[in-house]
């Protein structure tokens, strides 16, 4: 089953670039014989280039030329051009790119209304072409940031399009939320306007915050430098660097940060691509983690973030991986799931981990976690045999937890600060199709969402009254 | 008579593969501990039942493999083929790409009707390969989407297409603390639907088998493969050939029919539990000796006290005193009342074993004669290297508590309406859920009032 990533905007494409690089390396490490297999086909097509660049698809046999199944969309050319000149240039062809020159000026309305309208047909056509090459299209991934104009505006426009054109295909969105100190002044506007679209049209959203990524990257850097426990970061560990050198962490922090997000997507799709004793597909993630349609925001954490020198890791290190997955400083947003309320939790383990390890850790960690009364055993688990490159095992935890609430509340506050003064509104309102009501509806949508989380939080720690069962006449 | 096995979903296909491996390994073994003639008869009977020996060099399993994603079937096919001892037919599987998303409604309402023809064609082909069809054995988990939802649909199709054949559903109950969050919904939907089309539900609970792996098999890092191998061993101990209850020298020709006849006298009571003794790591076998009286005593107490294995049995539990009429509410606590039991003995000196203790009327409800409520199958041919082994298939209150627990949790979730939109999207409405809850509460009530 195919997952189709769309990278929209600068951030989206930079993450996307890391993602394709890591995906190729992961498959290269696993696929020693160079045969085009089911796992590869979920992200790549196999083209016979002897008939030129538009050769026919080869479905079986040796790998000839791999092309990524993707659409790269940006309203500036810089990032996409860099990709096309870099080591990934042969993985994409021009038919997968949609670019413009002037950018969206950090304006959601420009991205959504102007470019959306302008490129709608182009996008739909390329989308249909790409989908045609897919045997079984299961899921779309949109990778974007919320704070700018293209990723945020055009990205959410694409989200709408996907729902219209392919209503049965799941829509997963990886959204990078702006921090408080974001240098784009209008990022709260862009984010809240985008949030409304995510509320209404996404199946699952994985929010990410740069602050968290930055902290994680720093922690890894510290671990390397401290030489703690004699641990060394393996050269080919995919978490830390693209060039293979850990020293570049300081020079190019965004690269390392983007690597984390790229790894998130790789791990998320690992069980759909590779075998395991308990497979977990993307549609299962949506099914199990979204109890009510609008509550589809999932907090993610990836552990371990560093490799240890020894490959045969004794059980207690394994258990540490599970503990870390629930700790505040391993989450990809600024959140503390342990002290908030879980609606549902998924654990996707990769590598040499068996069901007893999983059970032992769930039993151990359960007592310190708060689950909603109607889902006390709300665990979804998956075991994938193939570990990520450079690790012997790894864990991805996805939590539907009320700890996302503070992120949304802060966003709302920042929005209101600007909105009350009507600061910068004219940049948006001058765009055709934008009215004040767009703003009021958007903030209303966000407020409603926050309220739903509030109601759930109110039930936390309350008395548990099980509803009475049906009575049967004897 | 031959049995056609239908493997459904990841669990069904993983277990199915282990079952055929175990059966094959058992008949190839030289530890039959019986006469050569007996051994040959056993092997022939097993092969007729489970394998087809057409033109191929190795036995071909009589199985249809169904899954909505390709990886597991692909693995099962290649593992079987590479064993060199048996294999699956290359044309007996059906798979798709997108999976069922753990959604029972998707499996039942969408995949079922869409792929009915293709799947039933495979079943028909396999059934026609049998000289005499003894019935169907389906393997599925009830926690996910394919095994559970598509499995329920396929069972209905089997019933419609083969109205006079026996259908035994082997159902795996998931770990209590979650493999799948919506597992209780999927379970309620599966069990209630199977109740209407199946002849019997033979249940294995992951929690129970896990304990066996940990405490009896001494496995440190238990994998699903370990769990599945224990399950396969237990199934083999029931379905490998035996001599019929009434005696006679030949091996029984109709195992599924005999099983249903002895164990499911009333359609309201279809839940069958399975216990096996002894169970131990393979390398301990040469150092262990067993006596039949000891094994039988333990097995009986496992039945009465509802013990999951031969360790930790509560010996305090006793059946109610005979002679007095006891309303069910006054029966001793923790006592497991049976409707019917079947004991299967394999190995040395089986014919000398006294099973009178299992015919004690106080073990059973009053509405069957004890002679009808209890049956025994035997064979002197040892199973899977165990010099002596006994299996118990029981229609009793074994599964009452776990069933009640599953229904309770599902109801709790249902009351909050969580996840319902995922099911209504594919065609299962709230009223459908209510019907299923009602069916199962009825089953719970019936078993409680035994």
C-alpha cells in the first residue's frame, strides 16, 4: 500500500528532502539484492530509463531507477532547486514539482486563496497522474509548517483538494507549529487559519514544535561530548546527521532537526513496509487513535535518540527506551503527557523486541499514566522486525492526549494579541475571498477544540462510574 | 474425511502456519511409541485429514489463506516452502493491499461482499479436492479488522454455501491490556455474528498462553511465534487422529462432527475452551516421567477450578455435594460447571486409564445424562514427543469471566460513543452494536445460570 508525501513550502520541502534521503538509505540497508520489492514500492516507483526519463514502470525484478512517489510544492524556487541539484536529483522528475517565484510573503491568504486558485488544476492533474502509478493508494502525508504562507496556506488548500478528489484515502498531516519567538510576526494568524482546515479536513495531525526538536538535538550533542557510558554515536545513525559527521550539528541545526521529523515519518510507515509479528498499518493508527473526529491531534515521541556502542542491549536498556518515550523531554512538542489525560496511545516498536517486552513495559508504565475512563486499556501496539539503520531497536509513541491543549491555548493567545489590535489584518483582507469572518470562524474553531479538551480534562481523576449493563430476562 | 482450514488475517495466517508445521513434524517423528502399523495408520489418517498429496513431492496443506495485506501470507508461503517438509498450494491464497485498519465494519461490510466470490472460489476448489469433506476450521483473531470482520462474513458465506458441513471457528482472544484499542468492539461484533453461523467456537486467550510460555515453557523473551507454537501444539493434541469413543480399530473419520456432537448439544452454548497437560520445554521432556493418574487428577482439577494450566491450581475448589438440589446461585464459588467435556488421551497405556472421575454427575448441569455429557478419545500413538499427554475440550464456564470482561469494557466505551464514527462510516450503526450486545448478554446469562 502506497503512502504519498506532499511537501509544501520551505519547511515542508526541507523536511521532505531529509525524508527521501533517509528512506533511500533505509531501504538500501535492508534490500541487499537490489530487487524492487513490495517495501520499496510504497515510496518509490521503478522506472526503466532506457526508454528515456519517462520510461515505463517496472513492477518486479531488479531495481533500475527509483523515482519517489511525491509532490513537491513551493511558491519560491530556492529549496526545490537545491534538491534538484543535490544528490536526490534523479529521484524526482519535473512532473512532480509545482513551483513559482515570488513566494507567499508569509501570508496564509496568499497561499490558500491566490495560489490555491491559480494552481488548483495543475495540482489536481499532477496528483491524478501520481495516483495512477499507485497500485493501492492508502494514505497522503502533507509535510508543512503552520507559521508561513505557502506551507500553511497552500498546504491546507491541498488538504481540501485531497479530500475532494480522493475522499477514501487517509490524510495525515505533519505540521510544524511556530514558537513564541518565531520571527514571522503574523505566524499566529497563519497558524490559526490553517488550524481550522486541519480540524475539518485532516484525519490525523502530528504537531511538531521547533523548540522541542532543538532541545532534542542539543541533548544528543551533549551525549556525544560527554562520552557518557562510553556511548558513541554511530557514524551512520540516521537521527543526527545527514553528512555522517556529528560535528555538523552545531553548524546546521535545522538539518538535524529535520532529520527527526523525517525519522518520525519513516518509523510511522515502517510496519506497513516491513514485516513483523504484529503489523500496524496507517489506517489502523487512524482507527485506534481517533475516538472522536475532531480530536485527531497526536503527540509523538521517538526513542532512543542515540545509538549505544553495543548491539546486544540487555533488557533494562530496552525498558529505558519505553520510559523515555513518555518523558516530557522526548516529545516532539512542548508537552507533558504523563500529567495530562490519555485518550489513546500507540506504541510502534522496531527491531528485536518481542511481545513480552512490550507487555512488561506497558504493565510497568500504566500505573503512572492517566487514561480516560472509557478507555482504561487504550493501547495500540505494533511490532516491526526491521530496526532503523544504526539502531538495534526503536520506539515510536503516538499519544492522543490532552497535553496538546497548552500549545493550542498559547496559539490562541498570540492570535488574540494581534487580532484585538487588528494588526496586519489588511494584508489578509485585501486578498480576494478573504473576509473578517474567516478570522472569526477560525478562532471559533480553535476555541471549540480547546473546549473539547477542557471537558475531557474535567473528567480526569473523577470517580469512575461504569454504565449499567443491559439486563436480560432469564 | 478431510478438513479445510481457512486462515484469516495476520493472526490466522501466522497460527495456521504453525499448526501445519506441528502436524507435519508430529507425523514425521519416530517417537510414536506404538507399533509400526499403528503409526502408519495414524500418519495416513493425519495426511488425509489435513494434507493433499497430489503430484507434489511434499504434502500440500488443505488450506485457504486470506488477508487484506500481502506481507503475512507471503511469509507463511515462503516459510512453509523452505521447510522442505510441507507447503501451501501456490493458488490457495487471496490477498489485497490496504488492510482492514482494525475496523470490523470495513472487514465485514466492505471487504466481505467485495471479495466474496474470489474467496469462496478458493474454498470451493479446496473443498472439491477432498474425497470427503469433513468440515471447515477457520482461524482468526477477534481483535483486528480482517480476521474478525471479514472472518465473520466468510463464516456466514461458508454456512450459506455448505449448509450441511460442520464449521468450527478457532478464535484468538487478545491480551486484556490491549493490542488494539477497539478490540472489545471488534470482539463483541465478531462473537455475536459467529454465534449465528458457526457450529462451535474454540477459544484461545493470549493472556493464558502467555502465562504458559512464561511459567511452564520457561521462555524468557516471549514472542508471538512462541505463543502461536503453544497454540498449535494444543490444537494438534485435539485434532490429530484418535480412535473413536466407542472403540473400534480404525481412526475416527469425522473429527469435527464428533466434536460438535459431543460438546454442543444446545445452540445457546457454543463456547469451547481447551486445556492441555503436560506442557513443558522440549529439552525437559527426556527427564520427565508422568503417571496417568497424576495427569488425570490435575486435568480434572483444572476443569473444576477453572485453572489455566497445571501450575497454580486451586485444590480447594470442590464440586457441589451430590444428592441435594442446588440452585445455581448457591453453587460453591469458583466452581466451573460443565455442560459437556471431551478428554483426548495420547500415548503409552492409554487404554488402561480410568476416567471415571470425569463422569461424576456433580461436574455437570442436570439436563444431560453424565454418560452423554462426557466422552473420551484415545490413541496409543504419542503426540509431539510427549510420552503421555491429555487434552480437554470443555463446554463449560471457562470463558464466562473473560467474555463478561470483554463485553463490560466494550459497553463502557459504547456508552461514551467513542470510536463509533469509525464504524458508522463503513455501515455498522449503533443499533447493530446494540443487537450484538444483546446477543452476548444472553450468552453470558445462559452460562451464568448453569
